């Protein structure tokens, strides 16, 4: 792994750890791009990581067999939001309520999670990203939280603006979310799928008042996830930057250990 060097806020040189962000991609022709399909990531994810003093790298969608090589090139992995996760990947047939899915993205990101876990590198999943983590580790999802889990709150707040928190979550005492954001706080929400049975070594650490899973962590603390979108809220509600800062700490430790050997 190549050491990256940058300047901190005081102008001093420092090593910079690298986080790979798995890209989303356009799978339909659009008015702007036509059939010139593109891989992309929303700028808010990049800004949150840069604010945490790590260097983001966008990982274009690729073949699952390349996941190990991608993970070897970075110190941590961030999985972003986007389409629903394909139900057949967790052993179910799709309900009528399932919207767009992208099995190619699903398979690639599942391979990335498994490669990161095998390498002992930290992973942060946001919204869909948390769901992908759960499926990668053997868990399953509610394809529709209203039909299958009895959700009663509005978990897709559109057209309310992205950065506005619209419902509350409650965290488990002593969990990572509890430590950095407290017992109860309001979040934004843009989903209709959700975690049903947690994957291997994953623990639910936050829930909405109607019992939808809003946060997870692994037994060793290296894998974490949230169902809401801190990257959208952090500019107006700066406390949500703490999620990126918290994630960056073990990533930086992984980076330093790699350069000690």
C-alpha cells in the first residue's frame, strides 16, 4: 500500500488513510447522459470523509472477483445509499412493493464487504449500504417495512428536504451511536426496506419508535451502519459529522499498522 501524504489544518504534513467508496451507477438512459452510463457518488459522502481527514477513493462498479484487490488498495470501505437490495440474494422472491434493484451492484458490494471483513478493515454502511452489509453477513431484509414489519412512521420523507430530520431513533446504551450522538435524536429517512434478521456477529444498536432498525455494529466494532443519511444532514446539523469522524479513527489505525510492517 502506498503512503499518502497531506497537510492537516495547521499546515503540517501527515499520513492520510484511504477509504474506498463503492460507486452507484446509472443503469437506464437519461436525458442528460443518454446511454452514456456513468459510475458516480454523491459529493456529500466525499465531503464527510474529507472533513474527517481521510482521503476518499471512488471504487467503480466491477466484477466481484476484483473485490479483494480493491480492498487491498484502501484502508476502509464506505457503502452508500441507492437501489433496493435484490431479494433473491437473501433467499426470497421479490414482492410487488420492491422498486428498482441492481444485482450487479449488489454482488460487487457484497464481495467488497466480505473482502474487507477478511482483511480486518473497517466498513461503514449508510442506508442501502447497511442493508448490503447485513445480507453479505448472512442476514435478510424486510422487502417492505410497511407490509412485512408493521412500520407506522414515514420512512421515506420525500419531498421534504434531504437535510431535515423527520423522526426519532433510540440507541442502545454503550453502543457506538449512543457514545457519539446520545440516547435519542432525530434523523432523516429515505427507505422502505430494512433489516429483518441481523447477519452473523451483527447487533442492532438503534431503532425508530416503530421498531425499524436504524443502526448496527459488529461484535469487533469494525463494521458499523446506519439507516439514515448523516452525509445529507452534517452541513446543517454538524453533530452528524461525528459518524464520519468515528469511522475514520479505526481506518487511520489500520493505515498506521500497515506502514509499521
